């Protein structure tokens, strides 16, 4: 029998995972703690399961991806979430990002156009006891007007411009982080802050996300 190497040791794996995050700019202690608590391996299944702890995006069902951990961390960090905040996530995907958010705020609403993704994510949320997440099938480009306004909005799909309906659902003083740009080109991650007089925009970094698509998916 061969002796297990460091790569098989969960503690070593977690240390390397957190080191990767810090080395790529994720420095907020609350964000790092939230990401330490949520095991990304639960959200990556099938042939890519052995790559769950790499800092890379990976395919998931319905033609979508799970974002690379450092991007999840940087987007979460840019939101500046408070413990009493209500957060809207557009693009549930695997559910990993919503699970991280759930440890930082009062409530997360997450929507996706693909029913299969929402159902699979909900199963993991239940398994982890994350009862402050509400997931539903919806057209993310329209947000969730019935639950608005939100303290924070996170969009995990790229729009050509920050969507008007989402801007309208942001509280005064609220922050939205959204990738903006053409789907076939490099996109820019934008932080939008709503003030009494309008919206302020900050460019954060270059990213690449799947496009934000209107309507509901077939699955």
C-alpha cells in the first residue's frame, strides 16, 4: 500500500487552496473564511471532480461553467457584503458562489434560467444546511422585482451593459458587480455603486464569462 501524499491530505489541500486565493488578491478575511468553509469539491462532479481545487473554471451541465475560485473570491470581495445585507445572485450555476455568499450576509436570492441547475444546487444547499439561500428558476436579466430592492447584486454572466432592471433593483448605497462586454471577447468586471444622484462605475479586471441570456432554458 502506498502512503498518501500531501495532495491526498484534506488539510494540505485546503491550505494550498487558500494560498492560491491570497496570491491572486483575495485578502478579505471574511471572504477567505467563507470560502474555507465551503468545499468546492461538492459542486464539481463527473470527469472534472479531481480538478475541483484548481484555480480554474470548469464545465458544468447545461453548457455553463463553475467560475475559478479566485474570481469567485475577488467578485465577492468587491461587493463588500455586510452581515445584514440581502444579496441577489444572477446565475446560480453550480451553486458554489451562492454558498460562499450565504456565509457573509442575511439572505441570498439566486436565480438561473436552467431548472436542472437550480434543482441540483438546492440539493447541495440542503445537504450543507444553508437555509438562508432561496433559489428559483427565473430570467436573470429581469432580476427579482418582487424581492427588490437589494443591498448587493452579483451577476455571474456577461451583459453588453449593466442591465437596467438590475440597476433599478439596487438600493441607494447598494453595489452590483457584473462582467460587461461581448461574449466572444474579453470582458471587464465592473463595480456599480448606486448613490442618490445616480450610478458610479469602477473597472476591476478583465474576465471571461458565459453570456447573460434572456428567457428560460430548456432544461
